[in-house]
C-alpha cells in the first residue's frame, strides 16, 4: 500500500511537470496557448511578472470563485497543484526555453502539436493519480449547475471561449493585441477533451499493470 501511494505521488508530480513543459512548448510555438494559459500569459505581460506567477494568480482567483459556490474547505487542497504548476512553468522557461525563438512555420507547427499532446498528457497523469486535479473541472461543474447546462463538454467549451475573450481584452490593454491568443487556442479548446481521453485510455492500462506488478 505504501509503494502504491508513492507511485501515485510520482505520477502526480510528473503530471504537474509535464503540464508546465507543454505550456512552455506551446509558448515557443507562438501558434496559441490553451484558453486559461492565454489569460496567464497576457496578464504576465500586462503587470510585468513571470508566466508562472500570473498562472498562480489566475488559478487562485478561479479557485476562490469555485469555493464561494461550493463552500467546502477541501478545495483548498487544489492550491498544491496551482503553486506547483507555477513553479514548474518558470523552471522550464528559465532553464530550457528562455532563449528559444522559432522562425520556420513547420517547426512552430511541430512544437504546437507536441505541446498539445504534452500538456494533455500531464493533465491525464494528474487525473489518473486521483489526487487533486486543476480547478477548471470544478469550475465547469459549478457553472453547469448554476446555468442549467447539462453537458460537461458544452459547458467546458463555453468556459474556454470566455477565457480566450478575457485574454484578448487583457492583451489589448497590455498593448500586445491578441498576445498568446492565436488560431491554436481555438483548436485546443475543441480538441483538448478528446486528447485527454486518449491519454487516459492508455494510461489506465499502464497504471493497472503497475498496480498488479
């Protein structure tokens, strides 16, 4: 049982590091970030802070919004992945991606594809560990209940589009126009769910094997 929890912890931490790596790969591609990552990136430019710090601010604000509806202290456990992700984003940026500038479109496209599969792999790893996931799943459930939307996917798309619109507004205030918002942001808003499902499918088989080995 102890080895099982150690394995889950390793998978969980690996998920956080993988998400942060994926975010930095997508930033390098310049073809667009995930919806809430565009908010964090454009906010980082507006107030001149690191992307990791901006990510923590955005996620904490969303978490407080969720807690205001749920009114359960257990959701404060989500602070762990929030600050872990913030640290990991800045770690990858400072030590690996700080000086990377891509010029060829096909290289940017390759980075975008790899980044998309990397960030969704990280999310799937966090989910498969069964430890606290990121706050946006809870946000989706809260909004489904209060807006009367029955389908999780429909509500998630609405939230993603809201985040993109918010990021665009922040970008124009910051003087970078769309900033991190690009065509890839809209692509990710649509395909992120199916790609996570793909990762969960094969990871569940691997995780089942590890538990029985």
